[in-house]
C-alpha cells in the first residue's frame, strides 16, 4: 500500500480517499494504516511537528520513505531508522546541526541496506552517504548559501580528508542539482572525488546540473564520459558545459541508446549533438524520449540586443534531422534559443523547413518548451529593426511590426499567413499537455540569491518575438488537453484577448504562469486576465509576474472563480493590492495553501497582511505558506532563503521544468 501527502492532502491509493493534512489527521491515518503502509511520502510537509514524525516508528512495513522538506534532527532520524528494518529508499534534508555520529548502530544497519538515497543538503555534509554501502541510486540537491545570516563565509574544510568515504561500488544512478554558489560546487567535487579513482561498472545514469556561466572544472569528467561509453548501457546523461568536449561526448553516445539527454547551455557541442542524434552517432536514437537542447545552437548577434551577450539560434534543417532520428520524443526543451524563419532572407526555403513543421512529426510529444520567436513565420518581419538605445528606454515606444489583432468572435478562424507554423504544430501534436513559450531575452524580476535591485530590468526582446501576439495565444486553444501553460516575455500582446480564448478551449488547464506580456510600462491586458481567470475552473496553480499589477477587489473576485486553486504567486515591482480583498479571497478559496506576493508597498503593509492571513487561516490550514514582502528590499534574499525549498523550485522562482530530469527521477 502507498500513502502520499502532497502539500495539503492525504491520498490513499487503496481507498482513494482525500482528507485535510494536519498533524492530528496524519497521526490518525498512520495509526489505522501503520501495518499496511509500504511506501510513504511526506515530501514538502514543512509544517509537521517532530511528535508526528515520531509516529512513523510504528510503520515497520515501510520500504520507501520520503521526508524531504520535513524538519528532522539526527537523533530523530536515528530513532526512526532503528525501527525500519525493511527500508530500501530514503529521502530527507540534511540541515545545519546534523551529526551522523549521533546515529545508533541499529540506524546504521538500516542505512547499510538502503538501495536508494535522496539528500537535500542545506549545510556542508556527507549526510548518511558513508553509511550506505549498497547504494544503487544517489540523488543530491545542494542548496547551501555562501554566507551565513551574520555575513560569515561558509566553507567545506571540515569535510577534507573524507572524500574516499562514500561507497559507489554498486552505484547505477547519480544525480546532483546545485543552487548558485561556490560552496555548492566545492561540495559537489568532494562527492565526485571517488569517481576520479574508479567509475562504477553499472553506472547508467549520470546527471549533474550546475547553474551559472562558469561551473567549477572537474578534471575527471572526460575519463568518466569515456568510461560510460565503454559500458554501453547509459540511459541518462547531463554534465556542465565546461566538463564536456566533442570527442569524448561523441564516443560516449556512439555505443549507447539513452532515454534522456540534457545539453542545456552547451553551444560548443551543437555539431556533435546534432550529428549523433540524427542517426549516425547513437546506437539507437529511437529510444530517446526526453531531450533538453536549451541554449544550444550557433552564435548569432542581433542588432536589438546591442551590448548584450549573443544568443544561440536554432537551425531548421538541423532540427529536422534530429526529429527524424528521434521520432519517439515525448519531452523537448528548446528554450533560451532563437529561431527566425524568414523566407525572404533565405532564398528557396520552403514552408516545410519551418521549425514547427518538423516538430509536428513528433506525434508522441507531451511537453514542449519553445522560444517565442519560433511561432513567427517571419512573413511580416523586416530583416533589420533596430531598437531604441538604452538612453531612450521609457521615452520612445517601440514599433510593433507585423502584429495582428485578435478579436473574439471575429478571428476565430486564424489567419494562416501569421500562424501557419503553429497551425501545423497543432495538427501534428494534439496530445500536448505542457507548453512553455518564452522570449529568449526574458529575465524574471525575482532573483535567487541577490537583491532585486541588482537584477537587470532591461528586457532584450527579439524582433521576431514582437510579432507573436494575441492571435498566436488564441491559437494555443487548439491544444485541448493542455494542463500547464507558461507565457513569458511577449511584448506583442495587446489586449490579452487571445489568453481568454485559450482558457475557454483548454478546459483542463491546471497550472498557468504569465510574465511580462505586452507593455512593461502598464498592464494592458488586465481586463482580459480577469475574464481568463473566470474560465479557469480547474486551475490549481497561478504565477503572475508583471511590473505594474493592480490587484484590486475585481482581481480577487475573478480569482475566486478558480475554486480549486492551491498555489498563488504574484510578482510586481510596482504592484498594488487590496488587503481586505485578499482576506475575502482566502475565505472563499479554502484550498489555497500557498500565497506568495512580492510587490510594491511598504514593509509594514506587507507584514500586516501576512500576519493577518496567518492568524486567521493557519489553524485550519496547517500547510499554509504565506510570504508577503516588498520586491525592492535589501533583505529579500534572506526572506527567500527561509522559504520552503520545494515551493521555491516548483512555483516561486521562474524556471523551465521541461526535460530537465528523466521521467523516473524523484524530481
């Protein structure tokens, strides 16, 4: 029997019952089902008390246990492990103060029998890895700040001399996801030190994700990739771009048939990747189901982005060969790239060469991340349209070239000359469930570890992306089974009427993320957004980011129509809100468990509303997470650091989630 608690509900897969997840309820459920539960997930239950977690001691039949996000001391973990002799899979957080020396001998015996371990490291530590001598799968998430709240530097010197302790002899899967920061990269290299001596013979999944342009160098990366190539049974591969070279990568792919590949931000490997996936360099490319080519392509300078770093541009012919070689792709990420289809610029280029025409052949496609400019056919776009200089930003209105206005009831049959590529994609991939459409120059206003005022606010918008507007968004309604939709950095949106049409047709939409649509100097689609929300009856998650949000009473009343809403995040540098309307909304929508608002206003006003919501609703909603704080405030990084990590990753921070990890990954 499997028992899962997801945010605010307990789901019993045997009786299909759903109940509110407070401490008393969980204790009651565990008491009645303790002898039957074999798989238990309390992931993200940051509100659970230690006494409730102690009740797990009676669930002696548990084989898989997920406590990630729960508050867990080393002594409590020791008592818990001592009673779970059948445990094979464990997930938990290693928080500051964790001491593996406090683990009892019985707990160490249980750890020695683990085959799967997932650790979220919030402090430099090996956690319980040295105790796990039979690990087959190791998943690490490193989220350690470089400095403490007091300003002292965090270092990993206490771990030196222990780098040979982890046991990887039988390891089959290794995954590490890092937050920004040098400490995380240093700690990762300590975990990887054993691989420099010997690569496990059965290793078939190796995924390392390091953010930032300059990941720390690992000298053993090439030898590891070559070793994986000799084994010939790699199923998933991802390494930072500075760890890979074309020769070793080509040899590794030649003798393997992977199911997941992630080459995000690796433009130097473009030619090797394309040639391999086209059928000449992979043993069986038809087995590939998940592919991340975010930021891959050839360098190209764009006049509108003068002074900015060059972006990567996709080549239609190359992508056509990739699609032909990998016909069973279900998840594809092409974000952080450009694609410019211009018939006048390339003589002889036919419609069949459009990127969307190639992607339409992926009939199994379920999730797709595209640059916004990929939807533009280029038929109305000039080859060169300079943007105003930075000195004139805010004074001169940029032109909207080739933009067509969508009028509900009039343009229900979309003009082929502006959306022919999108129309082909709709016809070929009718089962798409997750779509991300992001302008290549989009940058979220909410940073990860730095004050918002230091983040560049100038959006480097591609000229081709400017021609993507309401007509294109309305056409997305053709994906009737769409469950998740992300739209970011689309200046061509005028009134937002296309968003209303898409919401009317996509009746099963569960998650909506909208950021920086239309002009950044005003909120020109506010009326359409309210109509959109009234149509989203199944919506459970909303993330809205716009410089000038006006969250008036009318906004909160429209949002109340989303009766199933559980998670809400609003981000607006100059946004305003009505405190009384927020309280009324929370009273109406009793399923809301996450309310994050980073907007304008004073610190006093934000704290007052946050306290009001917590005082009024926390008793009935123990999972409630309320964070209301001015976006422009020097202490914002400390506020973000204190927020539950699962909520940051899943909702608050803007990031692509398509084809990031294999389907089998716990993430």
